C-alpha cells in the first residue's frame, strides 16, 4: 500500500492528500462512466488515504455531483474534504455562466442536496475568466464570504485556466484557495512563474488540476473537445509513443512529475475507475527517471507553455493563441 503524503491547504488548517480525486469523469466528461464502478473508485480512493474530492455542478450538468453524493453516502462524507464550485453550469458562453450573488447563493443549496451533506468544505467560483473582474471581486466573492459566515461553506476559493487573473484577484481579495488547471504538468509549467510563489507568500492553498493535460498525457490521447492547439496535441502523442517505446506509461511519468512539486497542496486527477486510482497512487513519492524526463522535456520544448484563449478576451494570458488552432 502506498504511503500517502499530506500537506497543509494554505492557512485553512486542513491537511490534504497530495493526490486528490477529480470527479469530473463521474459526470461522463471523458465518455460514459459506469456508475457502480465510479462508487467503487471513490470508496477505494478513500480507503487508500485520498481525502480531497473536487467536483462542480458543471461536470455532467449536475451528474457528477449527484454520483459523488451517492458514493459518499453511508459514512464516507465525514472522511473527506469536499470541494465544489458555482458560477458555471452549461457549455454555452452566453448561457453557461452566472456569477451573480443570487445564483451563487442558490447554487450552494442545490449542491448540498446533490452531495447529500450540510456543508461544503471548499466552495470555489468556477472559471472566473468567463466573468467580469469587477463582478467576481465585488459581487461574487462577497456572496461566497457571506455563505462562509453562515456556515454553509468552510472555505472560499477561485478557479481558472489563465494565470494572470488568478494572481490579480488574489492580490485584491483575501482567498483561502486557488485552483489552476492545465498549467503545471509536463507540457506547461507556467503556474510556477507567478502563481505558485504568490500562493506560498500569501498562505493560499494551491490546487493543481489536470496533471494529465486532460488526457493528452495518456496512451488514449486527447478527447475531441480538447482546446489545445493541434501542434501541442501532436507533441503529446509523440511523447506518449516515445515513453511506450521505453516501456513506460506516459501517465505514470506525468503523475510522478507533478507530485514532486514542493508547494502544491493537492494535485487533482480525474478518475472514475478503481484501476486509475490504483495506478495513480503508485506515483506518490516516486521521482521520475531523470534521463527519461530530460528527453521528454526536450521533445516538449518547442510547444512548452503554449497557452490558449479561454474566457473573456481581457482575461487571457499574454500570448494566448486560438483554441484548437
Ligand atoms: P486530467 O488531466 O486529470 O485527466 C483525466 C482523464 O485521464 C480521465 O479521462 C481519466 O480517466 C484519465 N486518467 C486518469 N488517470 C489515468 C491513468 N493513470 N492512466 C490513463 N488515464 C488516466 O484532467 P481533468 O479530469 O480535467 O482534471 C482533474 C480534475 O481537476 C477534474 O476532474 C476536476 O475535478 C478538476 N478540474 C477543475 C477545473 C476547474 O475548476 N476549472 C478544471 C479542470 C479540472
């Protein structure tokens, strides 16, 4: 059995497993997931010491929350730190988001029902780059803090893909947690430029999501909807192939790499199968082979840190390119 490693989640007082459970695949985001197997995967993860679970009403348009709630019923809820989100609900740019105080306040009540619990441990605004900064800082976050005062949620955070907006908001409003996705992995390490040092300095719990670059760094390859430019996906494919030729599963190398990070409190990997949980646990506390890592980083170099446009144009990171270009 893997010896799990735990770390402080910023100043929250929570100790979280460095390997966290991403529940978006329970909502069929990466293809149909077997609900019974999903429940087994959640239970197995808890038994193996994974204690951080991340979900959102957006994943599977509420399905992931409902399934995670079912899996945590019967005594498992109290053994985990449960994180969900509000503000993102559907795919459309126009209809998918609502960062108003009224919607956020209603959202937590809906999530509590689906998750079969009476409090959310970490409540986050989902993908703030789709909002106006003024609304996020002066309407949405204050509504979240009121929910914290009311005891509906214990801690408050933000999530996004672009890094600049995460840093800017964190420098303006006091936060408990920040979740960044796809910005610290074998293909992109830009999270370390400003966000990681800032989080460490300010005592904010830093959460790194999508360590497999939303399946680019697996033998299965990226799903159709993956937003990265084609040249990034192509290099990802070549890296997976090269690792295979060396007798290594690229996902193992990718997990080992991210789990070596010194400041990230928890790394969230999406899982809906016992087999994936088992596999990812094996990377905890294991350093990547330095030679293989160096070769892979050399292959990635021409597309390293390529960032795509996500959200409102004013929130894009500098140099962001068109999605799937
Ligand atoms: P990921 O990089 O974790 O990849 C998940 C995919 O890889 C799934 O298809 C899963 O079945 C597969 N997988 C997992 N382990 C594997 C292994 N060892 N070998 C081969 N395949 C494996 O991407 P993700 O799921 O998008 O990110 C992880 C979690 O982070 C999400 O589930 C979600 O909870 C969170 N997240 C949050 C945000 C946000 O808040 N804005 C954004 C992205 C992700």
